[in-house]
């Protein structure tokens, strides 16, 4: 079995940052509208030994190891696999030169923009023929579907808004550990975060909460708040962000920003020396708002938190009965529309996402697999794994697929948020001015994206 649980945490943060850069990078590559390439020439039932050639794959080396490639070659002996480390600058250069890697790993929210730019090969028929359709996969896989056409699939995913609690820090503060069967509101989580933050003068020795917004950006957290009420952060045509005129969106922005202002979560004025997950493992953060994947990082019991932690369901924003816990990452594999060996790339993608390698990844507990049937392989041999999986399985039932903007990568929202947050914390602007600045910056970026593909 793959030893995925030993990946270092700084590496994961770096990979997420690089993945965001990869999405932002490709936005600059298309200067005109492009039609997606179809996989009409692919053999849906190719004999493994008949498929030949070389496939280049731009992924981290610990996600496609030499042993993985050797295992693949036992079934596909005539395909040469070349793993290339993720590098957004190199990807941009290769795509501009018309020689991109055959396969790379975006996140689900980046797919609509990549399809609009004609970057991806349409794999609909091939994936459905291999059993990867809406009936067999979790809704997270729909992030890779645009206009009923499939362009890849997540290698793994998690309901991203669950909350890991350090039981010891709650007990030391005299605060009862919340019941994992009863979802809290975000207001209640905010109150707990402030109570659990410990300061000595200007220094903070213990943080109450760090969130998914640290790794994945605040826009996606706000999107979840809106989706709970059936609303969207963007206009129907995706050509503008709807922030300042939507009270629910402004309130969600204020919730995140006020936590930073009160010193209960990280901010540019109170940054993490590493990242929130690392500080949680060191016993310096009471709660982390991460998905099921984080359990694979801490279930060994070898960190300061040990196995004395609890996984809570995602909080709700205003209506407990409308509570959702979607994935806003779902990193996966896609095939370039300019692939020189699409058949070989397809065979590797299917083997990795829906074949033996997917089973091994599920056994490591790195996240839910794309295929529902493989969830039976998720780890539950220890008491903590059983408890965590029970909550995660329940959350997977309220994890719909969200829609994301096709004209920009929301890293632009994160950049604007980080830029103007300091002024908000210092009291130089109010929340409405803060929202207005973000809206202005994001709409400028969206307009550039519209010009690039229309």
C-alpha cells in the first residue's frame, strides 16, 4: 500500500499553492475562443499491450512514484511514463509552445475556465465507457463536467468544511467538546474560536481557528455560504462578481475578516510561520477547518495532538436544515487537448483514477475516491479512524457539486482580500469598502478573462 500518510505538510500547502498558480497561468494563454477537442478517435476498449508511446505527466513525484509507474507497466508494458514536477512557469512555456504535458492536475473549480480556453480533451465517452458516470461517482466528480461533457475526474476529494478539534485544548479552557452528531452554526464556531485564542500581550500563543480559506481562499467559503441559500457569488453569465449588493455574501466576508481582526485566525498581520495544519499538530491551534484528507496526516498519533481529537460536521451559516459541505478543491487529472498520445494518456488516467491505484489511495485515507464503490477501502482499523470516517460518510451525503466561474481563477479574489484585509484590521476601511475593493479587483480580472476567450 502507498505510504501517503507520511507526506510532509509543507509539501501539501505548496502543492495547493502551485495548483492555484497553474490555473492562473493558463488563463493568460488563450487569446481567442477555443472549442474543446473531443476524444472521438480514442479506442474505448484498447488492448493494454497494443497501446504504445510516451506519456508526460506533470504531478508531484510522491503522487506518481517509480513504483506506481512500474505497477502500471505490468498491465501496459509498451507505454513509457515520464513524470515531470509541477512548475507553473514551465507549464505556461510548454503550453505557449504547443507542447504541453499530456496530463496535469488542476482542481475542480478551475475546470470551467480551462474548458472555455480549449485546453482540455473531452473524455466523456471514454470515461462513461469505463464506468465513471454520475451514477457511479460522487457529486464531486461533476466539477470536471461542463455542459454535460466530462474532461477528467478527481483523484480524491473531501467534504472540505468539516472541523478538527483538539480535545485537550477544549478541556484546558473548560469548554465542552461539541457533539459530532449536532452541527454548530458558524456564529457558534466563531465564538469558540475567540474563547480558545490565548494571547500574552501582543503575542498569540494559541489560535482558536484556522480555515479552509487559508489554503483554498475566502471566495470558496463565501460561495458555500451563498449556496446554502441557493445563491451564487457570480452573475448568471459569470461576467461579474456579485458581492457588495448581496448581504449574505458581505456577512460571510465579514465573518472571516472579523476573525482575523480579532486575532482568532491567521492574517497578514498575524501570519503562520508554516501553515494552520502544522500548528494544529503542534498543539498551537484549537480547531482547523479542513476536509477528511487531514485525518491521514494526524491519525498516526505521533504529533502533539495525538489521537485526542474530534471531527465535527461542517457548520451552517443561517439554516441548519439547508446545511451543505461541498468540496471546493477536488484535485484531479485531465488530458491536454494537444496531447500527442491521447490514447496512452487515457489508459494511464483510467488506471490512476478508476483502477488499482485508486484503491491504494483510498486505503491510505487521503480522501474519498471519485468512485463510490471504492469508499469501502477507506481506513477504519483504529478507533479514531472509525469515528472520523463515520462523520465524513455522513458529510458526503450533503456534499453537492458547486458551480465555479469560467472566466477567472479565484486566486484573484484571494490576492485582493489579502491586500485590503490589513486596512480593514487597522480600521482604515469598513466592511462595505472592503467588499467594494475586492469586487472592483475581481471584476477587472474577470473582464480580462472574458476578453481572452470571446
